[in-house]
C-alpha cells in the first residue's frame, strides 16, 4: 500500500517483491524487471531509493520460498539502510504483527495488531516509536490527538540529521498545518 498524489494505492496482486521504498512500487518494479542497475538520470535521493529497492529485491529473490523470517528481513533492511533512516518496519501479515526498530531505539518491538480495535467509531491510537519498548507494548499506546501529532511532526522536521540531508526549511505554520491535517478526515 502506498499513497501517491493524495490517493491510496493498494497492490492486491501477488507482489513480485513485497518491498516499499521511496519510489512508487510500479515504477520501481518496472526498473528492476528491465534489468536497470544504474539510475544516473535521477537525482541522488531518487537514485538511492532505487538502489535500496534493488538491494532488498536481490535478497528477497533468494529467500522467497522460505518461511517468513523476521531476522532475515531486518538484516536485509540494514543492508539497504541510509544514514538518515528513521525506522525499519517488518510486517508479518500471517500473524498480523508489525515489527519495528528505530534509529534511536534498536530494541526490536512487536506490535500485535489483534490487540487493537479497528472499528470506525473506535478512537485512533498513537505511539512514539522512538520511545516504544518491547514489554507491555499495547499499554504504551494512547488516544491520538492533534497535540500528539504536532510533537511527532515537529521532532521529524526539526531533526538535525534529516534537516541536513534534505536541506529543508519548514516553517512553524507548515508544521501546524501538517499536525492538523489528519483532523480534516473526521
């Protein structure tokens, strides 16, 4: 699943490579299928995204017939990691689990999706992945608020490493807009 130009795209077909990078999936898959291995016509960030997609696709190609292995998945993600990678996520769909490690918290955390109420009228839940610990995971979630989102967005856009890599200058007004944006869907 990915969001492109404000639209949610769900790839329901059997994914050749169950990988998401910062390149739209269909575009990345096409580049890999035609045997492209250098993306010199793209900017550094886009080229790096395809290089990471390629690294992971090569690893997955040789492991695809095996039982899902979370350790293998994290090792593969580590091999494709950028210096500014904030988090790595592995989804185990059969068990309905989300496994996460972050740049600030290398402790692997497992979120059991069965522990959450996904009913439309259930309150949205949120957690700071950087502070999440492996013990009592569900209890660390809280009801989502705009204030929670504002803190998360501010920490992202004011992160010194990300700011230096992307060279962005995001105003306080834009951060406020981003923080309130999910409220427009209520």
